[in-house]
């Protein structure tokens, strides 16, 4: 994955991608929600509220609030762990996978347009 961007170019790419996301997608995820979503989709499961809280260095209620919003948007689902009812397992959804695939495509397209 060769990339040769200056810090200014990298920020310009991030700016272009986030602007397009705001214009084209009504979800408007926070940076924390995006970090959680990427963790769920890029790191092999299982994912729990407790594990995500530890990974991000926040409390479980912080993760729960973020998951509430992402669940309403269809990006993730949650279910109790049958083996340990104290744990909540976070699951991927088709909508979440498609959202991140489109985001990846957008980043590639903007990167190519910025750095031909």
C-alpha cells in the first residue's frame, strides 16, 4: 500500500472524504462511532461492549450509547452472549458492511483524484 502524502495532502484527503460523506450520507457518524465501526468490521470477531470499551479506553456506557445510534442506523446489531449473559455480543450487518465498502471506495477515488 504505497502512499506518499505530505501531512497537508493527507489532511486534504481526509477533508474531501468527510465533506462528501456529510453531503451524501445522512448518518453523520462521530469519530468515536467510526472507530467502533471500523474495529467491528476490520478486526475478527467476537466483539463485546466490554472489549470495545477496553480497546477505546472509555466506559461501557459510552460504547452502549454509540452502539444505540449505530444500531438505529442498521450498522450493527447486539445480542446477549448465551454462554455468559453478562456479555453483549456486537454483530456486523449487511448495511454496515456496505456502508464501509462505499466509504473505502470513496477514499480510494478521492485519493486517486488528489494524487494522480
